[in-house]
C-alpha cells in the first residue's frame, strides 16, 4: 500500500472553497483539513462541481463519477483516501501535510495535466503500490522513498515531479533507467541503492539543484551529468558499482562552495581512471574530504594533481597505484592516510607537504589491515615540519627514518609498528630532530604498541 506521511487533501485554488465536508470516524464526525479534495461538500445528490479533483490521480473526476471520499481511522492516526474512479487506496499520515494545487494551469514537463499539484508531507511507495495519485504532482515538500521491484511503467506517476526534499530509490532488481524522473530539477538529496539492473541514469540531465548524491550497488557504467545551470554538489558517494568505468561527468561537475566537499569512491571493481575529477577537486577548498577505497583497477592517482590542501585524504586498498606522484601540489592536510598500496616504495610526490594538522598514517591501524609491503623509504616527506600524530604500520621493508629531516614537532604520538625501524634509531632521531618528545612513543610489533588514532 502506498503510504504518505501526511494528511492528504486536494485544495483547488481556482475557486473559493466552502468548509470541507465532515468525515466519519467510527460514527463520529471529524472536520478540517485532510478530509476531501472537493471544493464543495460531497453528497449523494450527484457529482461534485467541475473544480474538484481526485486526490488519488490529480485529475478532475469524470462527469458521471463521484469524487474521492476520505475516511479517517483514529486507531492509527491515518487518513485513507479511496478513489471511486480508480479503485486505488492510499494511506497517509494525518499529522504532517496535504496536497494542494500550485495555481498553474498546466505542467511544464511530463504528461499533460489540467493543473499542477503540490503534496505536503512524505511519500512512500512499495511493491505493488500504484503511483497514479502522483500523476499531476510537481512538488513534494517532504521526502520520497521508493522501494522494491517496480518497473519504469509502474513509476510513471512520477513523470511530472519537479522538486522534492529528498528522494531514495532502493532494493529494486528490475528497474533499468530513471525515465520517470526526467522532469526532476530540484532535490536536496538523491540516494540510489541496490538497483543492479539500473544501467542508465541519463534522465537526471535536468537536475539544477542536488546537494548530496549517493549511488550504491547499481549497474551503471558511467556517472550522470546534470543541467548546464546546475548549482553544485557538496557530497558525492559512489560505492559498489561493479560496471562503473566512466567518470567523465566529474570533469563538468560543479562544487557548490557552501560546505566542505565530501567525495567517497569505493568498491568500484572496474574503475581505472579518475583523471576527469581534476576539475572538481580544483574547486574544492582546504576542508575537502576525499576517500578512495578498494579500487582494484585504479591505475594511478591522476586527477588528484589539483589538490593543494584537504581536510581528510584517505587512499586505501589501491593495489595498482605505483606511486604518489600526482600529489605534488599538496601542501597541507588535516589527516592523510595511505594504506594498501603495495607497489608504492617511497613517498615521493609529497615533497610540498609541510604541515599535517592531525594525523599522518602510513599503513592501517590494525594488524590484519591493509599493508604497505613495498615501502622501503620515507623519502618524499622532506618538507614536513609538523604533525600531531605520525604512525607507520605494516611496512616490514622500512629500515630507517630517512626523509623526516625537517620534522620539528610531533605533539601527541610517534609510532613504528611492524617495521624494521629500531627503538635506538627512533630515540636518536627524536633527540636530534624534535623540539620536545611526543606524549607517546612506541616502536615494536602489535603486541608492544597500541595504534592510536584510527582513521575513518
């Protein structure tokens, strides 16, 4: 059953409406908003006036049928609207909203409608639910959640939707494209999850506003593009898309500049090239969060060469990346994590990095975590002067501290765990290099040293 977290009524703005008809609740009369979509009381004397609408479809009732009737069930606080013209039933939460007309004479996009409707509240659609009641709705003030195996045809009721607060579509094994959403222009967030048959997201080309985009476990091969006057992204999470190979859309994706940019690209098994992302990262400010995780075919860090500063930069489980050369512009970072890059032998590429505000972590903070088995030298950190934490783990080929010649301050912690660096080497380096020893210093194996802090 379609479930809308609102009390649902259609109020036609083309004429002044008299007091809504009373609804019956277990023999008691209940009046007020959320009763019927009619602009005149519903009686048994004949069809309503021509200005009334059917709130299950958004269309005016036919000349020989009655308008939708409404029954309020006080046992669960919901309002049930049953259309006598379609036989469909929708259930809505009576506490939060209703459906009203916007006053437009027709919709600008999608199938023709006599008037554009606004739905106040949240909409939930599940398997077997009809979307006909949304046919002329252009705006939903709350969120929309569509879950289960629904085809393009079954979602056709959303063809006139232009704006909503948030939209989530998940757990759908049959949907192949997003054509029912082709008119959507304005969303705060969009989450597409567990839709393995979905290969085409081109219908999102009219989006002008989208702050957060989550694409999890789909069948897409390329990222979608948006309208030419798109305002800009703030959060982009692309995870678990096994066929994704094309991220060219990142070359034209705008950053809003309002809050810090956050990007997560993870578990995309065939993604080999991130070079189009350079333009997006060039727009980001010094607080950007970028996580690249479990990208087994990524051939290099191309695309990251425009990053001069970042909040969090996490590079984890990138087994084909040979070096850090594309980080040559990086000068300052809040936290930098490099782990699971077995082909990286040194830290060349970080020659401009002067300041790590919090944590520089080479290797995972776990004995069973991702390793840096190829690392033999810290060369590349020659410009680094300060960090709060410096943690090097799971790097059995590392034998010296060469490359740390400019470091003067490590306030909190210095740790070498599962390396060939000796306590004597570290003690001598601390006495020679640092203004004061760190609060915690540990050199040894996992039984000797607690790894602090962990990087998310």
